[in-house]
C-alpha cells in the first residue's frame, strides 16, 4: 500500500512560480515511476510530467521548458517546480505512483489568476 500526500498548491499570478511536493509512505519509494497529472474543471485528467526510478523524465508539450519534475529517494518525495505559470495551468494537480498498481494522492489546487 502506498500513501501519497501533495502540498504546495495555491493562488499565483500569471508568470509566477509554485513548487509542488508529494510525500510517499508505506512502500519502497525508489522502485516506482512517479508522476504529476492535472485535471481542470470539465476536462479529463492529463499527464503533466513523469520521472522514472532512474531519473528519466517526460513532459507534456504544454509544460516543456516551464516545469521541472524531480525526486529525492532519500526523502521519499517527488517535486514539481512550475515557472512562468499561465491561467491555463489552473487545475487540481495529482501525484501518481506507478508500479504494479497505480496510486494517487488527494490532489492540490493550483490557481493562476490576476
């Protein structure tokens, strides 16, 4: 069983930055591919970024060059640094642990608005 707890969301102006964190417990964190997904009102959940246990990253085209995913296996934590935020980045952001089973956090709201 894996427990994921996100933090770091909030309200930010366009062009601003936020850093999301996802703390994992209950498993060997380092074996999982970790990811961030987001879901805007009325839309399907979509991939934002993933990072493998070896550190290989993958990003949605819409966030390339602006967002950076990273992980600290010693702290069982994955991060999402979000820069140059846009109103269209507004969504609930979910942390995901992908192994034999998918695990999800409860989500954290990110709102980009002036």
